[in-house]
């Protein structure tokens, strides 16, 4: 199964990708996580990406495409994958087609997450991420057992620097301008499935699994 999770920042793509990849036993490729890892490790890619991420703008296409191409070609992706946060521009989507063609693979579905804007902002402003592991929480909706402490590894929880109000505005604008054209792009290819992102995490997961093509 090869899937793309598409939608505005904060709609729940990462949360659902984490659960679905475990359930379907396929890899999750999150370009945001890969870039943040590069930033934390101060790699040359991370240092280049940081300036864009801090402003809430997109990292240049060629940088992200290289990153994804490398991942898709790795052994861990042979059984399938979920692309979380990629593609985000028409050029990235065209490149993805080319990468898949090289492997003689098709895309099975593009899940388009739909959520009202005020709820998107509530989710982003309350998000807390573990400083050590990939776990993600929300102060009201998905709280950790102990305030400010990760359930999985005990490390301290932090707010992502791009979840500040000004940066969120910029990310939402960039989504509208550069990423939302992909809705029509994938609709035209008959790959788009619209997913209602409201409700509890488990409810959304149930709806998502019901929209997948049968194996
Ligand atoms: P990235 O990390 O991909 O951020 P994003 O797309 O903006 O998405 P988010 O991670 O903010 O949200 P999400 O939809 O995953 O929501 P989540 O599940 O966490 O990208 C960051 C930056 O990297 C970009 O701005 C850009 O600079 C760069 N970048 C990345 N990919 C790129 C690309 N392809 N090209 C160029 N640049 C790129 O949920 C949000 C919150 O809601 C959490 O607190 C969660 O606990 C909570 N929540 C989730 N589901 C529910 C629910 N059902 N009910 C209640 N709360 C919920």
C-alpha cells in the first residue's frame, strides 16, 4: 500500500500516519520529521532547511525531493509507505510520479484531511512534542499522563518553534497558495479520498481505514 496524507498543518496527518503505519505494517515517511531531525543534528541539509521552517515557508523542492527519493528507495519502504507532508507543491507531486515509475509502483490513495480552520489553530496551539522521541501530545485533547512529561520515554515535552502564532499564519497561507492545488491534481487522477478530520483520534483512524482500497 502506497499512500499520501494531504492537508493543512495541524489537521492530524502525523498522528494518523503513525497509527496507520503500525496497523498496516508499512513505513511512514514524514518530511517534517526528517527535516527536524536534520536541524537537531545540525547536518548541512538541516541548517539549510531551518531558515525556511522558522519562517513557516517551504523548504526548496529539490532538497525535499532528494530526501524522499532516498527514503523510498530504501529496503524499509519495499512493502509500502505513507507519505506524510509530501508532496506539497505540484513540482513535488510530478517528481513523486517519476520516482514511483522508476520502481514500477503506483500510488493507491491520497487521503485529504478536512478540518475547520479554528480547530486547526486549536490543535496547533496546544500541540506538545517529545524532545527525545517522536511522540506527539495535545494539552487538552491528547494529554500525557504527567504534565509536560512524555509517556513513552519520560523526556520533557516542548512546543514546536513553528507552532507560534505568527508562524502558524504563514504556514496556513503557504498551504493555501502552494499545496491546496494538489487537491484538484489528485482528484483529476481519481486518487483523492476526502477524510473528515473532526472527532477523536480513534474515530478519525476508523474512518481512514474504511477509505483504503481493499488489499
Ligand atoms: P510538517 O512537520 O510536515 O508540518 P505540517 O504539515 O505543517 O503538519 P503538522 O505536523 O503541523 O500537523 P499534522 O497534520 O501532522 O498534525 P498532528 O498529527 O501533529 O512540516 C513542518 C515544516 O517543514 C513546513 O512548514 C516546511 O517548512 C517543512 N516541510 C515539510 N515537508 C515539506 C515539503 N514536502 N516541502 C517543503 N517543505 C516541507 O496533530 C496536531 C495536534 O493535534 C497534535 O497536538 C495532536 O495531538 C492533535 N490531534 C491530532 N489528531 C487529533 C484529533 N483527532 N483530535 C484532537 N486532537 C488531535
